[in-house]
C-alpha cells in the first residue's frame, strides 16, 4: 500500500471498541480520530494468528530487566522459526573505541563476491533505546547483506537507562564516522553508504540524517522502519497524531511502553530535535528515505507525518504501509505480511541505491 493510497479520513467514530486480536480495547470517549484510523483495523491473518498464539505476543512494559527478558524470548522464538543465511557472506565483530574512553562492538557483514567494492549500509537496531543487541536483528542484517549485495555495519550502542540520552545516539554517530573512515578496508564503495534502523533505531537514523544535512558526511539514503520520531509529550497539535491514543493498548508496543522507554531514555529537553527529530525546523537536504509503517502501531501517525515533512521539502521518499499489523510484526515470521515486509526492505534498499528513482 503506497502512501498516496492512504485514506483521507476515518470511517470510525469515537468511543467505539477496537479489537486487536483478543479482548476489545476501548477508545476514550470523544477522542479525536486519526485520518488513518482505518489502517488500525486488524487483518484477518493477524486475528487468526493472535487467536492461536496469544501467549507469544507480549506487551513491553515493566523494568528494563523484565522487558529485556521478554525481548530475548521473543527474538529467540522468531529465530527458531527461520534458518539464518550462512552462505554467501562472512561475518565478524570488531571493537571501536569511543570518545568517552569506552568501547563498543560493531558487527560487519560482507558479501562473498568477486566485486572488490560494494555499497554500504550502517544499521541501528531497535528496542526502545533500552533493549536489544547485535543478535536481535542478525537475521535481518544477513538478509540485507546477501539479498541486497551490501556491506552491513551493525552498531551495538550502549543502552538506557544505564546510559541515558544522548549516549546511544553519540555511539551510533561515532560508529557511522568510523564506518566512513574505514570504508575502503570494509570494501564499501565511496559515496554509496545508506543509514538505517528499526523503531528506536529508526529514531537514531532520523537524528543522524539531520546531522549529515550540512555535508559533513555524504549519505546516499536513509531507511526508517516503524520509527519513533517525536517524544510523545511533544506531538504538534496541528499534525493530528492520534494513533498513540487510538492504539494505546495495542499488542507488543503500547502507549505505556513508550512512556517507559522515554522515561528510561530521559532526554533533558524533549523538544530538542535530537530527541524529537520530527520537530526539526527544516528537512531540506535530508537524504532520500525509505519508510515502513505498521497500521496497528501507536507510532503510525508520527511515521507518516515524517514522510509528509520529507515530501514537502522535496526529498525523495518511498513509504510501505502494512494495514492492520502491530509494531514489530516482523518478529512473527509465520505471517505472510512478515515475509512481504522483509522483501520490501530489500526493494527499498535497491531503490535508494538506484538513486531513489
């Protein structure tokens, strides 16, 4: 579903119940509805999946330790259902010193091919700035490397709340600079680097995309998958970002999840564009961007608003929307939509590498 096909207004009325594949979830009476409300209606496939596997679909709430265990279990279950790509690439980890005297890990995925140099993709994993590691999106990084023919550099940035804002962003920024500096040794072709990430990694991607607008680094494109791009206390009223309330009890990621994640991140100024990249005063010079947005995701409306900001600034943008599916539905690989989501990601990478045409 392309962005231009999105509904202009919702056919739903306030106060109705929304069933997300389980018990009905009531919306607040007299709440304002998003113009994209229709996208939140669960698909038949999701309803059937949830009915059979409700115990496998958590909601991320609680302490960081509790949510980290939930995420590890979720990722291990997903990885047990998919065979990792082991042929056609080589994978190794390196340690990168950071500006504060520590070090972080980077995982390098390189295609096994006769070509001397390949395009590059710098990737930031998701997890609400609080969860995740190099293992969590290893399957995705392997697929991007082999199927899109790119060298992938995945960053194991430090997590909140142990390392609050902006440490994770700075780790990622320094790792991006390291990647550019070492692109020849990494067999990355000059001026071919894409940056990307999922969820909170999409947030970091947005921040880095604005940092490179001044030409300090030449980036060919950005990939933002189910991104968070604005602190939930700073939604601009005129943008009509209502999915957070409409889908506040959605599976996996709820409004409470986002309240906790932003609390753990703890940015001192929530209106700072580095905490809320949607609030950047200008999007001119932003790299061409490919976005993926889930229709039943509380973050849906802010992702689509970011796409509108890009389009209004004349930035080439491609959006794939997945109606009726929750945040991070790719962790349920049995879904047909999860397979399409993975295929679309490869197509999005190739679109950026082809000059976003």
